[in-house]
C-alpha cells in the first residue's frame, strides 16, 4: 500500500484570527486536496490524529479515521507527526537568525523558561501568536494569585 503526504502551514495572524483548531482543519483539507492533485486518484482511507475533518469535499468512498492518540495506533499518523515536527523545526531554524533574542533554534517555539523569559524581556515578535501569549499571561496571573494565597 502506498502512502502520500503534504505539509501545510499558517501564519500566526491566520491562527489568531481563526483559532488553531479551525486553522488546522482548514490546512488538513487543503493538504488532502493537494495530495489528490499529485496522485490523481481518490485515497480510500485518510488518517488524522484525533481531529475530524469535513468530508464534504472528499469522494464518498473515502473513509476517514481520526483516532485519539493516533500516533500510538497508526504508523502513518506517527510518521506524519515526525514530518510535521521536523518541518516546524526547519522553519524555526530558518527564522532564528532573524529573531536571535528568542533562541528559536533551541526551544523550537515551546514555552520553555528561555522562551518565556525572552518574551518577558523583549515582548512578542511578529511571528508570535497573540492568542497563545494570552494563555501564558493568564497562567502566570493565576499562578501569582495562587501563590499569594499560600505565601
């Protein structure tokens, strides 16, 4: 059996505008459409990791699977996860020299102490998602509130 894949990406602005879930669903639909243009035949089965996609643009004979913890039940989903992470890491390695204060090459965008300290010191850049930053700030405020209750 053959496997095909395509990689999609979105800007922080698109994610902030539409939310990460809707953006991911849209990207999956577009990458599936891209795969169809490459193979010129319908895919009998499509796997996604826990996230259902709208089947309205797919052939009726296509079966969709979106198991929870898909990486542990499907080698295809596990491989796609690796491809996605390697792609993300490559993008951040490319971007890192343009934003050296954030050390993207070290933490790959994860909320590490180095990353959050850089955000506190330098504020966000044009590539940071403001919706994610609000979550970090909210978490910090909640933590501070809890600490004052016990200190």
